[in-house]
């Protein structure tokens, strides 16, 4: 017998888990469309030169090549391609390529697989699904979209039977303006270092700032002081200014962040918190930046993140600024499925099992199934003509709620949960709406 070795970092769900995944994806899709976003899907590959230009995640790119090209030496003449590691870089290319056919501001959502060559661990995969929403402008993009986008994600995530998600926000202008005011020269590297604060802790950050940007002890202390500030109202800005440093960029960033926090919480109270330790390591963010965590599962890290970018998309003549967020769908699913936090109401889509009295009557059973399916009722026919008790057991094991019988008294359907059995016409009968498709059930108090 051949033993199959599993590949880590490439999640596969059993059918029961796939129902959870599909329901989550359908919910996200319908919510994004409810907010007026159009769905797109981009190719899986982009030129490596494009992927390499977008931040430190570039080191995790998977290359794409043909084995034959490697053998016959033709690979040198082909453009090197890589699998995309996020959906923002493909969006930039998509906007530039199709700008003449798009209406701006362009509102798009995208739910697709991405690939990263990192070490697999809890909540981190080599192949996984992301769900993005972005608004892209032409030449300019109004600030109010920086309030709108995180609230779209709040709405989408609140519709899922998962632990509540808290979105935390900062503004790159705040950090950049503050670092410049205290005399740190390499602001981009400082931002990348501070982005690791939750992973490595404050003492390690001090050492990294000393080595990476030649920060003094006082500069490192001030950077950590800034990172410790949080708040759900405008008072956090006073705490920043109380540190004693000002700059035009810092004050602009604080004004934007105050407007973001107050605007978001006015529309959906408690939806967003200012957290100035958020830096976002990717260097294309220029304004608001967002991260989020599942309450009670903070060890999983951020499950939804993004920000404002003013220069990611440009053709040299025109600039297309944007703002967007991305949900790490597979990261959430790994926790809720693997931890048993969410389960489907049944293992299969089937709502009705049509029994077979004997193999000579299978054709009749199939016709009955087709009549039910024609009316949108998920139906399967029993795989055998065993005794009714065994056919009912087959349905019960899979969670199929209804079993259909052909009897001497006519067609009948039984709810095997309650035991109620009634006469029924396959051209008229329908199950209750809640039984038509599997639903998701949160398990335990922390998944409510």
C-alpha cells in the first residue's frame, strides 16, 4: 500500500469543513456586493519584476516555470513569472491594464487563492484564500473611503458565526512625522521594525532600532511610548502631543486618525480603536493602516488588515490612489474549523434522501428526485435498496433531515428528527426554509 505524505501549508477540508468554508465565502461575497463592490478575478501569476518591487513579502515568492524549458534551456528567453503573494499587487496591474474600461472610483472585491513560501504554522499557510475590498480613485481619492472600508469588513465579519473582530487603526503619517521629529532618519526601516512589536516584544524592538536605524536609547524609548497609545476617541491625540514633539506631517496624520476613529464609531459604535503600534511592514501604505484580531484568539495574529496607498498604482502620467483591506479567510477557517468553533447543521448539502424499495423501482426514485431538484431542493437517491431502517440510518449518519418513501398509500416524506411522516407530492412539497441548505452553528460562548 502506498503511503501518502501530507504537505504542510496547503489546507484541505473534509466535506463538513468545506460547507463551513463555502458558507463563509458566500457570506463575504454577498456582503461586499451589498456595499456596492464588483467582483473580479485576476490571473494567478505576475512578472517577478513586479512582485519584487512590493515590500518584504517578495522574498516568499513561488516561481513558475516549465520543466521542459529547464531541460532545453528555453527558460532564459521567457519572462520569469511568480505566483502572487497577495491580491493588491495584481490589483495595481489590473487597474493600469484596464483603466480605460473602468469607472472611477473603482470599487472591487476579490476572493482568491494566494501563495507564500513561508514556514507553515498555526494560521499561516503556503496556499490560502484572501478576501479583499478596495476603492481606487483616478488622480485623487476622498478621505471618507478610509472610514468606509473598515466598516465594510466589520459588517462582513459580523455576519459570520465567529468570535467578534476588533479593528485597530493607525496612520502612517503619525508614525513617520513623529520619527522624523525625534531624529530617526530611516523611517521606512523603523516602521518595519515596529511592525514586529507584538511578535518580539519591546526589548527586542529596542535592540533592532539600535542596530537597524542607529536609534539612541531616548529615540527608542519615545518610539515605544508612541506605540503604547490607544483610544476610542480623540483623547489619544492629546497623549501623542504630550510626548513633546510636533511636525506638520504628524499633526496631519493625527487629524486624519481622529476623523477615522470618530467617524467609524459614530456609524457603528465600538467598531474601531486607535492603536499607534500598528505600522504595517509593506512600504506602499501612506495613510490609514488597519489590523484586526478575533476576541479570545489574539494569538492567531491579525485576520484582517490593509490601509491607504497613494502611489502603488501609477503609469507615470496618472496616479491611482486607493484604500483597501484584506481578510485572511484561511487563517480564520483554520481556527474555527480546527478548533470546532463552527459546525454545519449537516455534513452534506442534501435535504432529502429518496429511498429505493427494490432495484426494479430505482427509476421511479430517480424521477422523484428530479422533480424535487427542479424546485431547488437538494436531493439524492439511496445508493442501495436495503431495508428502510438501513436507508434511514444512512440519512441520519449524514444529517439528512428528510427521507422520501414510495408506499402502497402513496408518496410520503418523513422528518427523521421528529419522526413525523406525511403524504407528499414531489411537485408541491418543500422542506422548511431553514432545512433547505446547511446552516452554520457556533459552538461555545467564545464563538458567539
